[in-house]
């Protein structure tokens, strides 16, 4: 799961402007059968997020929003006939498919190469602006995205829901999955630490003590892994690519080092080998829980 | 002066008498009357003798050492006490230590008049002078060059020529020029006042502004060819000069090099690491060694005599810098060849060999002979050098040749030596750890300050790491690279309290990184011993040894380097400069001063001479390490304190003179010192702790500006230091006095201080100093720290790396003429230091305290430390114990009281502040119990700890006393804290509890709900929640489309999925609330899709719909999950949201039976109330539906509402008929 930079780039290359759908993922898995699915998904997600970050601004100009909104409205109203035909055609072809609604918003998102969930948010915001005098608050929007039933317009609600369930990189469901994955790995790590009899303080305990930066675990007695001293362990249930690793270094890992000394980062879905270059400096990367942990012998102490 | 030397050479006076004469002005009772008479007549010149002698020797040797290894940069020169000389010419130089010896008080003596007159005359304008002036101005920089530049140039500029004397009418009343009858007929040279030395001023930018004439005290009168100002030997002793081997061009080249070197050395942010100590490569290659032969020594006797006088001066500490003289002697020992004097002094009369008119060193043989003579007198010092130097000395073939006896003693000393020294720097930075006690939110005035500091800490280390990465790259500039970032960061430190936090971080990091070169593990004072050193000390040690081998030995820039900030220290210096924040500097000074006081006052153990067995030796190793750690920390802190404190006064401009100086002095004398170092020094001397206090004081003073030594306050300090210096006679060793190596350390650091350019030149010889005057009336303990062997070679060399120059000199000799100063092998022995225990607190007072002190007096120091340690820890634990028991109980009470309040006052609960007041008024009185509890705790815990830590053979009485004292101290400490803080502590904890309770009262009641964990037998093999959400999401996305024709799910898969969901919900190991919420929501969505028959089923086209029975089975599973397994709320009302019900609108024919079934089951299982469903159904009517759909919906609604709540069996029956009704519905 530890990829060389070249291997990683080969995968990333295949992900250029691929929409974040089930189908894309399936193809990716076929293309790289030797890589684990979780790793591929993580890379995919990160690459797509990078792509969105790059193009985000372009979709957020008022002109762009206006044009999306108009197109969506047109689709749903004026072009109904066309949609009907397409739907019938689909029905005819499949014989079985009964789409509740044509994937107008989803198609639009794919067409302009934007994340469906984000497109849904964009349109929803615009819609609410039109129907309510005041600009909708972020929490209202988020709440509606989490539960589209709250959206006053039934058709739009369906469209939004469709976008959200079909987006595998953004949206409340994906966020929840990511969060759950993160949590699960923390739990996993905690179990492993307990199993190894390594006593630790977890994030909550640290926060309660007033620590300003809190890694997932601080070992109460440091250990050594591959000759490196480990004071803290951070679990990352994602693939460590350059971009995310540098962000983490800046926001977290160095901050931990600054306070607690050297430590270990576990990228459960692997990382780019070349990034593991701060070992001497005090940040060790692993893709799994280390097997050879050297503990302080009590006879020495 | 010369007269003294001459009468000595003529054996009119004994060496001993001369030395006595120099050292003790009046006492001459032991001297024979003749000697006394001869010398007493010369009394006024006494103080000038030593500078004269040193200059004389330097000058004499200049032919031998023109191209040698690095020369002592600040070579002594005879003074030219010219009144009205405007300031010390060389004072302006910062980095270079090139000033000569100062004018002495000669000006005020009888000799003054003619001298001054002559001087004045000499200073008169003349073409030669002008020429010389220019030449000097350009050439002075050579002084500091490795190689003989300085010496040679000095020669060129010190040309007091006989011709000059001739032009002067002889002053017969001048005893110096006309010694008493019986002495040698005064030759022309004899009559001359020995050369007034140029003060060669190293070139620096600021020098260009100063007047060249201030460089001169004695212009060359005898005309020197202007093209070759240095070619002629103009020394009165002849032959003092190398031939004009260098053209002006060459000198300029040297000057340029020197300039750039000084730029690098000056402690400004613009300087990268200095590159020091390497001889000029252009000269290194051409050396051929001349063999030295004892048989060919000329005028042995004279050399012996001079050597003896010289040695005696060194031994009596009459020379400012012991190691500088040793360096000089080593240079003589390793001189490669004599420069042939092309143009020997024409006026030298070859017949007078036993006077000073013939050169002292006529050959290499003479030099080596002289050097060996001197070294023989200083065997004791030599034998205390490090093992490496001893080896090189013992292996020196010249030494063997000239004095087999000395060589033998040195060899023996080498073999017996254990003084291996390593100066490797420890590896890179280790961060200061976060300590909740000082660093958490409670220590900050506001959230903002807390978070700002959080960011600053990270920026600080980011900057530090960047510096580590780049500072060695050529062209990288600290200010350019990091300056703006540092200032931006400092700009955020608005609150004063944030400054102190940052300063604490800065200071801790400073100590951590820079404190101890060679100390493995980088243990920091006051910090716990680093695990690094425990874990892999051996491995790390090897690593560092390797590292040390790979790195060229660090050159410290000659035997008298300017104060610098080597290694990591450079970062901190540059940081201070770049930050240029006066608040930061002030806080830093405060903090440094405090820490210095604290460390300086630390009760360090004293050696007990009685304890000589092996065990105490082990103890002693620890004590010595502790001393080293404290000393090195102090030196580091003091250095930075000096740097920051004098920073505003240091500038590139030359020191002020005249009136300006007076006004500055008047102003500065009003300013209180940043730290009362005078008092600390006085106390240190009194308490016989000079070995601790003086080394850091020297570091502090080394950064003083030019005005500082002129201030009365600091002048007192210098005078004290000078007296101390004189008193440290190495040969006087006695019980209770200072140890040899302690003395050596003090001599080395003081000698170094006296060479600092800002220290006035005249200071050293000015002070009338019979050393016996320095007997500080001590009420001090019998054995002060000074008497304890706390200094070892490792510490000596760590504090004074320039002593290592001696070894380099010898190694250079061994390495032949290759001239590479880093190329020799070094013996490497890293010494590991580990941490020391906590600092003992000093809280004892009163009679009991005095008794306790007395008790400890006759006990081993480890006992005291143990007791203090136990008391400190138990006291501290006691506070924590009270917090965990009494305070925690009170907090629990507060919580229950609060709950009551909330119940009585309803949801709102009232104003939190008011609530807090009520609670505190009820609870704080209970804090009074803390003292009793604390006392009890200390009584219970301390004795055991003391017992465990003391050796078993400790007598019972001693043990019980120790226990009692520990109990007392611990109680005192704990109770002092508790009585002062317990109320505040209770308040704080209760406040936190109140806000916690109130917060919990607020939103998210679900999160507070009690959660069932998984059963004990659970092995946590259930599928992961994330996996399930992802799977269900896939099903949902398939259902809502779009999808490919071949996509779908199998009924089995759905069933399996729900089964897994059940497992996951039952296991809960990996389940977090948000995941559960989403799972609940997804399961509801799934149910809606099932009800609406929207899930595409895989299989032959005919089976695209889910079988009714299967659907119902799946719904049953879901109902059971909702009922049994979900612990959080399930948004079942979504089942009846317009959107989900609307899914049915798409199905044709519409089938309502599943929905009805679901609703009934929900009611039956108690998952939803009838009323609730009714309300949902009611609101559904308000939505806009196609006409037929609305009708059907109404029918369903009626149907559901029409059914009375039936007992279970009937419901079952109802369920059986369900399909029919469903069909009916569908058909309607």
C-alpha cells in the first residue's frame, strides 16, 4: 500500500476529470486490480477534491450560478417534453427502469465537471434565495442537504437527493463515511495499543487537560519503532499524498512534534514512499500498526 | 624595563627577586640588599615590566613565527602611556582581539616626563609617520590573521630607533635609560625606551572613520622605504622583523580576507558561520622544517634566565592570559624555521651577546630550548590538559630531544590521564514539551491569547526547522529568509502575558538546544531525563562519535576568539535581532535574570573529602555532572542576557571619547544594572562559589559595550575579577582551597575576558594588585564549592574551546606541512550525561530549619537531596491528591446541588453566574479540611519514600530524622500552597463543572443518553459502520438512479445488508454517534424505497420487482433494527415525508399495502404513536399531488385512522388480509 511516487502518479493520471460516480470507481478498480479498493477510493477522492479546489471558483461566479440555475429550471420546465421522451426511451430500452425523476441536476454537474453534491448546494442556495427574501444560513442549507425532505420544492428535493447519493466524493453521506472510517481506525488503533499494553492518553483526555493540540494518542511511556522514538500516534484513515501530507504536517504533525516530540503517523490506506523523509526529524510514517515496537525496559529505568 | 631585564641577565638580581618585585611592590625583605636596591630604584616601572617582557618575547620571536599557525590575536605590546591619547584605538573593533597591552600608570611616575616628552615629539608630524600611518591603517588587519601578519606588522610599526634616541638629549635622571653604575654601558639601544607599540587595530567598517594617527604611539623615525614599510627591522632589539617578504599588494589582499573574516565573525545577523583557524593556504605549502638541536643553542644561560622570569610571571598570574602564553610557547616549540635576517640591524654590536642587544632567539634551537624551559616550569598545567594534547606533547620529538625528563613525565601523565574530551555538538532540536500546568487555557487571559500562542509556538518551530535546513547553505540569510515571519509573529503577541509565555518557550528551547555540547541526550535542567538517552544511549553515542569524526574539528578562532554564538545559538541570537521587539527583549531579560539567579543560588552539593570509597565516587560523578549542567546553563543564559542587555548600547561606531564619553557615563551610571551581578559576584566569592559564578559572569561581561567597564559599578566587578585572577596561583594548593582544575577554568575564562576588545586595555596592568590583598573575609562554609573538584577537563574544554587550539598547534606540527587544521586524528570519547533530579527547594526557615541544616551538615549530600526531593514531590503530590479527592467530592456535590437547582427552577435554571455563587458559598468552606487532609497525606507518604531511597545501612536515628524532616518540608510546601489556593481551586473546578452541566443540559440529549456497549463476548467482528453506510448508499444511489441497465441488487444482498447492519449496531465497538445517525436515516430511506418498490432487483427482466413477501420480510428486519438495535433516534417520520411518500407516485400500479403494513407495525412496535402518524398524514395532504394520488392518499389515511387500536392477535389477522386490501387499494 506504500506507493512510490511514480506508482501514485500513474493512478492519479487515470483520474483526470473523471466524475465521482459509482461507475468511475468500478472502472478504476478494474484498471488497478492489485491495489486495495480503499486506497484507490481514497486517492480518487483526494484527487477529485484537488480538482474541485482548483475549479471551485469558476463555478461560484454569479454568472455561472445563474446559468446553472436557469438551465436546471429550463430542464425541469420547458424541456419537459424532451425529458419525457428520454425517459420513455429509457424505459423502453430497459423495460424495467422507473426513474422517479430525470437526473437533471446530476447531469448538469457532470456536464460542467463539478461535484454533484456541490452543484446541489449551489442550486439549493440559489433556489432559496429566490423563494425566501433573506439569504439562507449555512446551517439551514446543511440541514436540507442532510435531509432533503425539508426542501420546500419536492422536485428539487429529489434532484438534490439524487446528487447526494450519487456523489462519492462530497456530500453529507460521504462526509459521514469518512468520519466513520476515521473513527473506526482510531478505535482500531486504541485496541491495538491496549492489546500491546501501551498506556496512552487519548484526544478527549488531552483536551480535558487543556492541551492546545491533540494527537489521537499520546503514549505515556514512549516507545521506539524502527529505531525512532515515538511519543504520539496519529491515525489517518486516508492515503497520504503530497498535498494532504503537507497540510497535515503544517497543521498537525509538526505541531505535535513541537509539543510532544517525535511521533508516528499511520496512514492506513498507504502513502507515497517519498514522503517518509522526516524520520530523522521525528515524524515516522507507517501504513499499518508497527510490528516491532521496542518498549522501555523497566530494569533500565 | 630593559634595565631590569638586563640586570637580570647580568645576574645582578635573582629571578625570584624580580618576580617578587613585580608581584609585590613593597615587600622585599627576603631579597638581598643589593637586589633590593637595584630594583627599588626601578620601582615606578614595576607595572610596565610584564607588558614589556611579553612584547619583548613576541618581538624576538617574530622571525621564527612569521608563517606559523594561527598566532595569538591579541598579543601584548608594551604600553605607550601617552597622555591625551584619544581613546583606545582598538576599542572600536568588535570581533577582533587585537589590541595591545595598554598604557600603564607609567605616565604618572617619574619616568613620565621624558617619556611623555619624547612621545610627544615622536608623535610630531613627519613624512615617515604619515607613510607609516597609512600603511598601518591598511595593514593593521594583519594582526588578526593566522600567520604572522600581526606580529610582523607590529614590528613594522614599532620602530623606536636609536637614531631617534640620538636626536634626543639624554636624560640622565632617567633611571631606566641610565641604570645605576655598574651596569653595562648603555648602548644606544639600551638607552631607548623600549618600543612603544602600535596598537594594531583590526580593520572593520567603523575603523575607516577613525583617524589613522591614533594607531601610533611611536612612529618610525628612521626612514623606512615607503614602498616597503615593513621591510626594515626597526626594533630596538634588532632582527625582530621578517624581511619584506610581502608587498603592499599582498597586504591588501590579506586585508581583504581579514575584512571578510571579521564580517563573518562579528556577532551580527549578517554573519554566517565563521571559517576560522586555517592558515593561509598560500603559505602552508612552502614550509620546510628546520631540525632543532640542543647542542646548537646559543647563550643558554640567557635563555634560561628569561624563561625563568617569564615562567614566574605566568605562574604568578602576572600575565593576563595563561593559555595565550602557553599558545605562544607551543608556537615556539613547533616553529618550523627561522627566517633569515637579510638585513640584520646594522647597529647591532655582535660582541655584546649577553645583553639584550643581541637577539634572544638566534635560531630555531634557541626557540625550542626556550619553549621547553618554560614548559618544564608548567608541567602541572600541561598534565591537566586533555589526553589528546598530552599525547601529542609526549610524542613531540623536539621535546624528547631537549628534555627527556619532561617528556617522560608527560608520557606518564598521558598514560594516567582519563581526561578524554569531546566537543561534538548534540543532534538537532528537540521541542519543548507542552506542559498543561503552564500552557493550558487557564494560564491565558483570553481564548484569543491562548490560540494566538498556540499558533506562535508552531510558527516558532517552523522558523527553527527552516533555519536548521537552510542556515548552512551559502547565500541564505536569516533576516531575509525569516525576518518578516518572525516579526509578524511577534506582532501578534499583544497581551503581556503572551510575551511571558513566549519567552518561557524561547528560553527553554534555548537551554534545550544549546546548553551542552557533548552532553548526550541533551538533558535539560529541570526537565525529566530524556528517554532518548536511556533507551539508546549506546547507539546514539556511537552515532555522535561518527558524526564527530566526519565533521572537521571545530575551530574556535585562535586562542582568543571573540564571543560568538556557535551552532544553534546563532539561531536564537538572530531571532532576537530579527524580532527587534523591545517587549520581547524586556521579558527575555526578566526571564533570563530570574533563571540565572535561581541557578546561581542552587544548592549544589559539596564534596566531602572523607568519603573516598567507590560508592561515593559514583555519587560524585553525578554531582559533577549536575554542576556541569548548571554551569553550562548559567553561561548560556548569561551570555544571552549580556547580549540583550547591552544590545542597545552596542553599535558600529567607535567608542565615544572626551566630553561625549563623560556625558554618556553620567547618563549610564544612573541606569540600574539589568541583574545585580556585582552583588552576585561578591556573594559568590564570599561563599567560595567563584567556580560557579565567575564563568557565567564572564560570559555576561563579554557582551558589554565600551562604556560599561568605565562605569563605577562594573569597574568594581572588574577589579574584583582582577584580584581573583591574581589570587589563583596554580602552584599553591592546599586543603580547603580551590581545586586545580577549578582554578584553571577561572584563569582560562578570565584570561579570555581580558582579551575582549571592549575590556579596556589598561585594566589589567592598572590595578595595583598584590594578590594577597584578595583574601575575602569568608564566613563561608569550610568547604565551598570552589574546593570541590567540580571541574573536569570535559567541562574546561567545553567552556573554553579555545584551549583546544593548543592541541591543534601540536597536531599541525605532527601533520607536517600539509597545513590542514582539521586533518588530524582525534581520540573520541563522548561522555554521556544524564539528567539530574529535581531542584531542591529552599523553604526552610527558623530554628527547626537551622537544626535541619545542621543535621545535613554531617550527612552525605545525597541524603539531603533525597529528603528535599521527597519533600518536594510529596508536597506536590499532596496538592494533586487533595484535588482528586476533596475537591472532586465537592465538585460532585456541586453537580448534584446544581441538578436540584435545575429541577426546582425549571429548564432555564437561572443565571449561571448566580448559580455558581450559590454553590461556591456552600462549598468553599469545606476547603478548610484540605490542610488537615494534606498534613495527613504527607505524614503517610513521605517516610516510605525516604526509606526506599536511602541506603539500607542508614542508621535508624538518621533515617527517622530524615523522614521527619521530609514530612515537615512536604507539609510546609503543601500547606502553604493549599492555604493560599484551595478556595480558588474549588471555585475554578466548580465553575468548570457548572458550565459542563449546563452545556450538557442544552442540545444533543441523545448524545447524553446512556449507551449500551457490546456484550462481553463480542469479538468486534461486525462489519464496520463506514462500510455499511457506503453499501447502503450504493443501494440508494442505484435506486434513485441513474443506473446502467445491468445494475441492480439481489434480494439476498439486501437481506445480508440488513443482517450486517444488525451486527454492527449490536457490536458498537466502532460505532460513533454520527455514523449511527446516518445509518438510521439511510435505513429509513431504504424502507421508503422498499415501500415504493423502487429498488432495482437483479435478475431476469421479469423479476425486476421485489417480491411482496421479500419486501415485507425486509421491512420486518428494519422494524426490528429500529426497535431493538438503534440506540439513537431514528427519523421514522421521514417515512411519511412528502418526498418519500411521493416515491409511490411514480409506481404504477400504485401499491399502498406495504406502507399501510409499515405504519401499523410502527404503531404496534411502539416506534411511532398513532397521533404522530396522524399528524404526518395530515400534513401530507397539504402537499401538492396529482389528483388521483391525493385521493389514494386520503383513502390510505382514512383506512389507517379507521382501524381501532387492536390487541395483537387481531393485528396478526389483519396482517393476513393485508394483501387483499392492498390489491383493492391498488385497483381503486
